[in-house]
């Protein structure tokens, strides 16, 4: 993830941050870039989630698709 993607991910979770603040979080939480001399610099995919957890916020849950077993259970429950 680039810094712009991480900032967007934090903003969508309700925690807008500046780029300077983001780099402070990287230093504090020891989040390192994935490689050397990349333009734009790439960071781990879970960097935004790591920052949210450190701030005491929970990352937004990913949308899950119900399984067939769950759908059938709901159908049986609705018939009763």
C-alpha cells in the first residue's frame, strides 16, 4: 500500500490523518517499507489496520458473503 492508500483507509475508518502524522505512526509502531528505493514507497497491506488497532479503534469488518449453510438455516428459521 502507498501512503495515499493508507491515508484513505484511515479516513474511511473515521480517523483522518496528515502525511506527517502518518510518518510519526510509522516510526512509533515500527512499520517499515517493503523494499528499498520504490517510487511510490510501498508499505505492508495491513498498515492501516495496525495503526487503527494501536489507536484503540477497530478496523472496519470486511463484507462477508453468507455460506449456503447459513442461508439454509435462515430459510428453515423463517418457515417456523
